[in-house]
């Protein structure tokens, strides 16, 4: 039960390797202390993206002890990667996220499409997301 009255989602934009874009938390010990404080107050929801910290936020976050209870929301962005929302690419990119978090038993709750991929018909993207949801890969899309 959270010890704060406001539900919180912890944004992990600034977690990653030293020198990465927007990275402010690059020391694993300090980053773990930040997350431990967040968890100690009863919160467990983490927001990350495949693009944060130049692509290093997910693996950095997954290298920390998420206490087996973190709930991860992540995003796929077509910026610099047109076609990311194609059916085969959605699965491939999502699997990369699962490869980071899966070993800790962490499931990805929500997969956001960070921006529209105008190179792919929405019907194709939504159809694949629906399949992934029905397969139990995602809680929310």
C-alpha cells in the first residue's frame, strides 16, 4: 500500500550510462538508492522508453534490483527508425525490452507508441498490438 496519497509513476528518462543524452543518474548505487526509496513508499510503476538515454535507459534500469515487483511501462518510437510500427518490428523491438526485464520476472504492463509512424498503416500496427495483448504479452496498449 502506498504511503503517499497520490499515485506515482517514476520517470526513468535520466537513468543510463554516463555521458548519455539527458542522463543524470549513471551511478548504479545511487540509482538503486533512488528506486529503493520509491519502492519503500509503496510505489512500483516505472516509465521508460527504448529511446531514453540514447537507448541505454532500459538495460541500465534492468541491471538494478527491481525487487521483483516493478511494473514497467515502455515506449516504441519511430523517430530515427521509420517502420518501427510494422507488425514484425513491433514484436522484435518489444522482445528486446522483454530481454532486459524478463530475467527479473518483470512484465511490461503498457507499450506506448511514442509517436505516430506514418510509414505504416494504423490498422497494421493496431492489429499486431491486439494480437500481442491477446497472447498475454501486454496488460495495456
